[in-house]
C-alpha cells in the first residue's frame, strides 16, 4: 500500500512542479510566492502594534547535575508543563528536575525532585512540591500533561534519563503510579504524547527514545585546544526504539509497539500527536536528531506505518536530514491546513513545512522555510522549544523559539548562549521582531523547554521558558492595543476529557481560522490545552465548529469575542 501511495504522490509532485510550486533546493528564488488560500489580514484587520513581553524570574532552576565527563544527557533537559492541577482556573507550572550524575551518587532523599509552582495570581508563583507529594524520582527531562485516567484532573508524565514517572493527580496531590501503570521503558526518553491511538475513547501514550551510551566511555569528545571533556555530536550514537503504550482502561498500559508496527532505532526528541494527513485519525510525528523524521500514520486498524518520506516531512528541501528537536504545529498561512516547524542545530535553520491538499491523495508537505522568511535569521542558532501562537490577536499565528548551543562553539556568531527569537506573521510570511519584543529578547540564554498559555487570565498568551545555568522565566504578554480574542475549552466525553485530537474552526465572515488540540509538541513541554483565537477587529465569531476526536461534530452561532467558553461534548 505504501509503495502505491508513494507512486501516486510522486506523480502529484510532478504535476505540482508544472504548476510552479515544486521545490528546487538549488534555485530557491524561483519558488512561487506564498498565496494564502484565505487572506486573513483583510476582514480581520491586522494589529500593527508590536509584540512586547515582560520577563519575570521564577523560583525554579533546572539542575543538570553535571558529571564532569560531559555525559550526553546533560545538555538535553528540561521541560515545563502548564497544568491547572487543583481546578481553581489558574494555570500552574510543573517542571521536570535533574539530579546529580552519575545516578545514585547522591541518595534519593537528598536529591532534588520535580517542581510544582502554584499560580497564586498577580504574578506570584509558589513552590508547593513537597505539599503535593513530589519526591525525587531520577534525572528528569520532559513533561507531558493530560488526564490519562479521565477522572477530571490533569496528570503528569515525566520522561527521564533513567526511569520515567507517571504522576497521577488525586484531587491536588500526586502519586507515583509508574510501576502499576507499566509505563517505564528501559530507554533514555525525551518527548512523549498522550492521544487516542485506537479510537476507543481513552488516552494511549507514545514515548520517544533518544540513544544509549556507556558512561564508562565518557567523555566522548574533548576540546582540541584545552583537552577538557566536551559533548559529542549525536551522530556518534545509535538510536533506540520508540514505545507505544495502549491504555487498558483500568489504570494500566500495555506496550504494543511491535504489534502496532512502530519499530525503529532512531534518536527521537520532540513528539507531536496530531492528524498529519487529513484523514481524521491522530498520527505521530517524531523529530529525530540528525536523522530523518518519522511520521507514523495511523491506519485505523491498530497499526501504523512511517510515511514521512512519502509526505515530504522526513528531510528538508535539499534532501538533508537535520538535527530535529522541537515541534510547532498550526495553520500559519490561512489555508485551513496546519503547518509544521521543527527547530534545528546551528548552521541549519528552523524548518517550516506546509501541506497542500492533493485531492483524494491526501496531503503533501513542502519545505517553505525560505518563502516564509524563516531561513536566514535562525541559521546561527540552536533551537529547542517552539510554538505557533497569535500573540497580538490579529488572527495569524506568530512563532517563538528558544535557543542555545550544547557546547561552546568558538567559530559561531553566538559561542554558547543564544538569543530567543520571535517572528510576527504577516500574511503567511514572517518578520523577525525580536529586537522590539522586550529586554529579555536582547539577552543570551541557554533555553530548552517552552510552553505557551494564558497565565494571568487576561485573554492573551504568555510563555514560560526553561534555562540551563539560570532560573526559568515567565514572559508576560504586554503587547499594546491588541485585538479581540476567543478562548475555547473543550471537555470530551469518556476518558479523553482533554479532547486531544479535536479540531475547532472559527468562521468570521468569509474567514476560517482553524486550531487543533494536539498531544505533545514544543520540546519536552506541554502548552495550555485551551484553544485560542485572535480575532482582530471582529467582535464575534459567526459560527464556531468543533470536530471531536471520535468524529462527531457540533456548532454554535454568534459567539461573542473576549470570552472563554466551556464546551462539553454531547453523547
């Protein structure tokens, strides 16, 4: 089947090339300009005010626990998850925390634990980790938030270098249920995503494995000038197999990776669970480090097949594998089809793929990084966490990426720490507005995890970034004269209460804005799951439509702007 589909898409590519929109890596200037299917800037009226953030230091610093021998694990963590753990309506912050290396050198009772910061409003975040039952569980990397057991409160899965942890939320306190649940793969894990893989109504779990290494062989590289231990490039190491766990509905999971056809040995980092081919089923995109990306197509019969090469997401327009790390997902050109941006290593660039509908053949992705204006500015940077978000409410998704090298690079523009970068979406093409985005964007950081959500309830989107060697920060959105907005909080029936896999469309005149609720995304971090629309000058949404994860649809008319609506799926 996959060979037949590849042949049909090859023919489609040839047809597209005749139309003048095919990819030519050696002649990028000859590619056709982007023409959005819907000109979202016309009736919504773009907001011309700059995007401005104010940074606030948080009482959390990620602890790398450096071994002294440059273990590969040290530069890779950590993540943050936005979670309303106590149901009070405020987004709290959950951070994965590292421990001293080697594992076991310091007793667990004396080692740092994962951290929960309660949002007390007014910019006050309080560390209540001990009160809610968090204890040291090992070397933390990523945070994935979802209500996996459907009991009404959000749980947390933390990926680790040694053994992952499933923290079950029991009404505001956390219990380690990893052993009972059976979700501790024997691999170094980074990205993860909850989603309903088999359409049975509950949330399954996908975990990306990175690579294995023998600590006794470290350091794997040394600085040629000083002889000091240095971090080796990932291509030095062989990958490991990703894992798919089926939710058994009773608090336990079963590893079904082989039966589902998910068998590889790649270096997985970021993970996104979303409908990537337009067939209504949730697929799995894995950003593999210095290897081809994987796109595990959900065949609807309990099995998956990797069609990243067929659909155009495996490599960039030049046919090259890149150091794929964090993933952003959303419709940036107004055609109703969500795009993919993956952050990369320096001297590459953060790469944007946009899908085109090829009739009954599905979607075909094209690398449109240069056309979108993203290529040059990101080449000196090593990117990690990333998000598409409408920060100024003009109806178009902007892009934020946090950056930082893994080791000192004397020949680079930025030798170690990097600036974050912010692009403003101007009709499908992005403008670098980093210089005007606030003092934080003029600083050099070692950024890693990044999550986006409305932390102060004022309707616009804020961000949280995890740093190495410095405290994490909140970036409060203080953009002046923003337009109107609409926030939509979905509640699914059954055990997928987070409605992961849902698609929401806002119709405003002849404009259609599409947003999705995904599993995973960014780099080792979890965004707020609430849907957010920027509406510009529009004071209402004419029609709001939702396609629920299991395929049913519903709509509402004349939804007022500047509001948060709770929408519960009907049986």
